[in-house]
């Protein structure tokens, strides 16, 4: 019996978005959202404003199913580090899921809902941290 030479396949690693200057928990949430192919990821730094939290992570899922998957991935990723949300709202309809971690809040929208509510416009004075795709 002759041995055939083994062929090696090379895998390309998925690029995780870089998040310089963000707290670890926010960076982990960004990575989890990106891992579920969230679109238009942006972080608003609210520390210099009169806000009730330090950061908003805003992202979009193409469908309600993807919105749920993104929110679930974020909760799962942070949960492995013992970080649980204070409250989660909107999971039933999944047009807009809000996950509150007290120091930061995650907003996962469908495209139409994100455009309608325009959180980026409402918090226009906040520093925007664009997350590369």
C-alpha cells in the first residue's frame, strides 16, 4: 500500500476589528457582533456628555433573525467572562434589541428601524468611533 502525500490546506483567519482605546468589555461586544456579520458597527463615546452610560455600541442586522443572533452572540461572549446584562429588551420582535450592561449599551437594529430612530443623530455631540468592517 503506497502512501499518498498529504495535502495541506491553509486557512485564512478572520480579521477581528481593532478597537483601540475601548474598554475590554466593549471591545469583546464589538468582536462578537462582527463575528455574526453585524453591519455598520459604530461606538459612541458618551463620557463627555450628560449621558447615563459611557458607550453605545450600535450595529445593524439584515433581518430580525440576524438581529437576534448578534444580540445572542454578544451576551454569550460576555457571559463567558461572567458579565451579565442588567436588562435585555426587544428580543421578541427583534427590530431593535437593547442590551444594557450599565457602563455601555448595545443597540442592534434592523436597517429600517435604525434609520427611523437615528440614534447617531440624537447623540450627535458624542465622539464617534468607527469600527472597520
